[in-house]
C-alpha cells in the first residue's frame, strides 16, 4: 500500500477558476485514475487578504460540474483532513511544525526589517552578487537577539537552506539542477506568526503522504526549497523521509503566444459555461494541452483519457490554447448527444433568453424534440440555441424579423416572392415538409423561374426572421400552418 499513488490538486481560492487550473486538476485526476491511486483535493486558503468563500464555493462547484471527483477533500473528508488549510492553521498544524524546525536548528528567527532587506538587496545588485537573503541573521548571538527584542523588532521565521546543489529528475522535464546561490534562505512564518505557502504546501504534501506533485511550470523555482524542507521534515520525524516525485506541466499560451492570463476572458471557466461548452468537451480539449494520446486520437471521453494517461506522454513544451479548436471539439461532442440529452442542456439557455418558462410545457417540449435534430448538426455551442430555435418558440408580436436581413431580402421583389409563396401553400392539403417544398418549388422555381436562393431567401426571412436558419421546409412544418401563413402574410 505504501507505494500507492497519491496526487493532489491544491488551488488557492482567489478569483474565478481558470482553465490552466482545470488542466492541472485534470492531469492529476487522470493520473490518479490511471494508476488506481488517490486524488486529493486541498484548499490552500491561508492568505486571508486574497482568499474568499465565494471562490472556494466556485472551486467545488467547478470540479463537480466537470465531473472530476475527488477521493479526499472538502465535503468527502478523508484520513488526512481537514483539507482546508485555514482549518489546519487553526488546529496549529503549521505552528507546531515550525516550532520543531526551529528547535532542531532548521529554521531561525530573522529580525531584518523590510527596509534593511531592501537596502542590502540593492547593494548586492550593484555589486553583481545574488540578490536573495544574505544570511544576516543565521548565527545571531544571544546578546544580539536580546538587543533586537528590546528594540521592539519583530522576527520572521526563516528556513536555513543547506549549502548544496538541488537536483531532481522531473517527471516531465528530466534532470533539473539549481545551484546553491539560486536558493537563499526563505521565510516560513510572517512576523505575526502566519504561515506562508513555502511552509504549508510542502508540510501538507508530507502529512497527506503525497507521492507525486504534478503542477504548473510557474512553480518550478519553488521545488528546491520544498526538497530541502522535505528532508528537514524527515529529520525531525514529521515524515519517514520520503520525498515526492515532481512533474512540472507546460505553460498554456494564449493569443499572440503570450502566457494565457487570468485576465483573458477565455481563461475563465465560467465563460465556457456561459457560452455553452460541455464539460466533456472542455476536459477533452484541455487534456490536449501538453498531453497526447498518440495515434492522432484527439476525441475521447474522460474515462478513455484516464485509461491512457501516462506521464511519459506529457510534453515539456508550452501548449497553445486554440479557442477555435476547442469550439470545434465542443461541436463534435454536441453531435454525440441524444436529442433528449441535448434538449436538457439547452433548456437553461432558452430560459435565460426568455424563450422558455420555468417549467417546459408539453407543446414546447414537442417543438424542441422535432426541431433540435435539425440544428444539432450545426450547433457549436449551446448558447447558439436561442438564436437558432427562437423563431419556433415565440408567437404573435414576439416574433421579430432581423432588420438587416429584412432590408436585403424583403425588398419589393422579395415581398412579391413571399406573396407568391403564401398563395402557393395556403390551401395545401397536407402540412408537411415534403408537400411544402413541392408547392414552393412549383410556384417559385418552375412558376416564376427563380433561382433557389432568390426563391427561398425571402421566404426564409419571412418565416424564421433570419437569413440563416434551420432547414426551411421542416421549420415551416414544425411552426404549423397557421403561424407560417400568418408570418408570410405579415411580410408580403
Ligand atoms: N496553492 C498553490 C497554487 O495555487 C498550489 C501550488 C502547488 O501545486 O504546489 O499555486
Ligand atoms: Zn535577517
């Protein structure tokens, strides 16, 4: 059991969940599922100034919506809880470890004021020395400490970095080495006793028995510090001395080959939900950012992903976020849905557009069941549903014709075409697509000698309100005779 894979996803609840974060969660989830390991979800909320309850809720909601179920974490608990660092902090987990590190000499109090640090940093820069902490307080005498305390200085707790090279075999990038002067002594506790990320993150990875740390490349530079802290935790008996393997996932680049920023609207998960991307499609697409299944397979569900997910297929090269491709994959996923499933997913969009009321009436449901297959082929996002189907769901004066389309299609000639169409279908015996098509072709193409585009364009705008619509004859069938005639009459 000791070898079982344990991975974690440990976001800080600041702001809205973004796609980079989801990609990290997904890779950890897939690796856990592939290996039969455990997917731990931990909330790193020790920064009260930046963290919010709203963002915490949004994170839980996001993973739930995506279907990335976690084995240990908030809501489900687990043997290493609590899984919110704010709660662990209240339980004294970090202050206890900090004290033990200090008592064993792995950490020391640093009394340097921010100004002093800044001055010495400037000086180091001018003299072309490494600008990190210079070890000033490493070996303070008891008298010196007393004097500082009397001056009323407060102290942070600093980790004493051993003077050595730091090397690990990155699961994604291979061997990586940092020179000793690249990793200066770092702060574990603020002067007010608040623990920092540099302490809480590796301490929790250790206490939660994490075996593999898979996270973004932006965190690569913190790995040497964590390795050092890990061995100290082993030395003071917090862990058995084992150290997790680290793998750093490639950056996700946005437009113009810049790192996708939290400020880009299409980096926010909520944007995809609002636009009507399916969770299946988003996961599918995000899995392609730095990983590949091979054999050019790019369309698969998350269980297939889990079955195939190995780390040797993670690439160290930056991945480019391509919204067009993501949208195309979404369209492919929409086409895999059953009509009933697709209806269930578009109803909220129709409701938001005011086209459907809270409870879907039987007549609406019937219209949707007949109309959705007509648009499923062309729909790329669920948010297109209101504009594609709206004309079938409104009645009377709620039906409007697009102004620009009316101007181009319903000029004098166009209105004459509509008038001819109206008389052609008024007395049709059977109101079905085939009969409607037959009557219109006979009247407009054979009778008036029009090209199909000139014949059906005006009719389409009159009946659907737009130049681009689902197939015309089927639409008229679903609309019914009365409404179709009414719209033709209004437009002629
Ligand atoms: N809370 C950290 C973050 O959101 C986690 C870093 C890590 O995965 O180690 O950046
Ligand atoms: Zn100092």
